[in-house]
């Protein structure tokens, strides 16, 4: 009988497959693998077989897609959370949910240890370790790839020796993380920031050259800040994101090439594909211009930066995030309506917006027939508004 029980977040790739065996030996443990489907093709069909062949004592597979969208993606969308102004945080949002399931399964299985496949120089290790600690501080977290010091070649060697199934892919070796909200691609030839990402780095989006000449116009309907329909057709969140991602990707929308600041102090070149996220953030923001006051929009835009940072930095399970969410949630009461966007050769442009709760009043804005704005009242308004300026001018700036 093994001494310990470990629940390992398992993708089925080389690192986590090697980790199953490595943990079993190093920690004298039986290893339960946990694989979570976060959508976007994140789960491989042979994952159970691979886990068992790698030596797992039990395989748990969970469909986390609904929880992912409801509890992580949509709150971040409503907050307008986009890290460093470009990255809609797909990977960063997936990690706390995986941590949540790790803790849940560890508790169900009576395991005292959870494990993940992250290395020691990325953000993901921080997100896992901090989230697990937030949810159950008594659990120990191990990260084999942070400890074992094996090169990729040594891992392959280890796998071969232990009969762990391998599949060595041809082509550039990217490190890819995928979920419904986006694809994150790094390493390989992308490590040179002067080099244009090769087409093979992208799988969800077409190049501008390969995208259709004619634009695609679509209408997205939101209710209380979340998308509910496309072109009038009501859709469940998962299918809506998939469908929109398809349309945007075909038009080359959602490619992101960024040099970002990791939490561990490294600048790193990252390529992302987030077709649905790109469009939804843009459309929602357009709806907020119609339905929120200037002050709400202003404060939200400040909070969005903090929100994005805390998601990126692994602080999902904190009171600070709950408090930001409370403000954001309250602002969303009136963020309902429809936004029309044009997808065309890599760009997503808002070309129309409407809301039953719109604060835009044509009778106030118009320069034509039907103007109800009180022009004469502007005189008194400007007189009072300009009073401190006149006072300062006379007394301090000495301008007569
Ligand atoms: N840099 C991104 C982030 O920190 C993506 C990380 C992707 N992980 C991966 N294994 N490729 O959120």
C-alpha cells in the first residue's frame, strides 16, 4: 500500500504523464489524475487510457465548462478585465477553477497532497499554489516539473524507460494552453520577439490574407452584462462563445502578439487567440457607453486594470476580488441591449448599438428638428462653471 495519496491535475501531455510515475515513486503515493474539460478542445479523447498507462490509480474527468463560463469568464468579461490591455486572460481564468476541483477531489478522496505540471518560472504555478492555499490551506501542493530538473530529452527518456505513452510531434515545440476562452501559445520560435509568429502558431483564426474579402456583420444581444443571443438567436453561453469564436476566427479577429510582464519578473513573448473574447469585450464596452454614466464608466475602467492584474497574479480567491465584483455586478443592472459589430480582415468594429435603457437621448443630442436641449440655460451654467477660472485669472494670473 502506498503511503500517500496525491491528486494530480492531468492534461495527458508529456509533463503530466511523466509526473504520474515520478510522484508515485518519489512520494510513495497512489496518484489520482484529474482532468477538467474547460472547452475549446482542452481535453484529449484518450486521456483516461493515457493516465492509466502512466500509472494512475484512478482517473477523474470533469466537465467544467459551465462553471468556467458562469463563475470565471463572465465575471471577468463584465469587469472588462484584459491584462495589459490585450490579453483576455483565458489561461489565467482557468487556473483557479482547476485549483477548485483539485481541492474538491482531494477532499473527496481523502488525499493530503495535490499536484500540477507547472514549471518554476511561469505564472500558472503561482495561480495553482495560491488558489489551493486559499481554498484549503492544509493541503500540500507539489509541482514535479519544478523539482525534478529534467530536460525535455530526459523526460522522454524517463517516459520510454517506464512505458509511458509518448507522442513526439513534428514542427515547432510550442507550449500551448487551451480553453473555451482562448489559446495561449509560447516558447519555441516565439521566444524571439523580432520574429513574426508563423501561421502554424495559430489554429483558431485565419490570417488577414486568408480571411474573406466581404465583411461579416453580426448583432450581439446582452442581458445584464452577459451575451445571450447572436443575430437574434438565443444561445447557451458555451455555444454562443463557440459560435462567435468561429465567426470571428474566420475573419482573422482575435490574434494577439504581446510581450508581457509575468508575475515572476520575466518579460515573455506570448501569442494568444481569443476571437470570441476580443469581440465580446469590445461589444460590451460599446453597450456600456450607452447605458452607464460617465463616472461609472470611468471607475470601471480603473477597476478593470486591478481586476485583470489580480486574475493574472493568481489572486482570484480573495476578498478584494469579491469586492470589485460587487461593484461591477451592480453596474451591470442596466447593461442590456444589442450591439452590431463588423468583422473584417482581422478587425472588429462596432457599427451600431441600442438599448431599451440607453441614456443616449436623440432629442437632447440632435442638431436638427426636435431639439429639446435648453440652449439659453447654457449661459447661466457656463457663468457658474467658469467662476473659479475667472477668479483665479484676476487674482493670481493678473489678466485684468
Ligand atoms: N502567459 C499566459 C498566462 O500567464 C499563458 C500561460 C500559458 N501556459 C502555457 N502552458 N502555455 O496567463
